[in-house]
C-alpha cells in the first residue's frame, strides 16, 4: 500500500528526509550564494541533533575550502604540474 493511502510514509519520504536531500545537494555543489532550504516539518531532538552536526560539518568544509584557495593563490604557477611532466 502506498504511503498516500493511509499508511505512514516510508523513512525515505518523511519531510525531514526530503529536507536533508535538498540540503545535502546544495552543500555537495560548489559554494553558492543560494540560501539553504527552509525546513517546515515537525521539530524534535533528532532534527536539532542532525542539524547541529550538519552546520558544524558545513562550517569546517567552507573553512577548509577557503584555506585551500588561499594556499593555492599564494603559490606561483609553474606550468609543469604532474600532468605535464614526462617520464624518462
């Protein structure tokens, strides 16, 4: 019986799971100015715990990406990276 016919939705179809799919798709792409989606489902300790962890992971990810960009910007470009070196 489908979830729309009187049974509770499967785990993959809950509002929170659908929200997580949208949020993780946003974080998976390159840094963007697109704001994260808004969760309108029921709150609870599970939501609070998962969102706390995701915020911390996202902050660490963006910090690491920014530090890597700064390091790369300081390095002079030599033009002979691993893909251009010839083996003897």
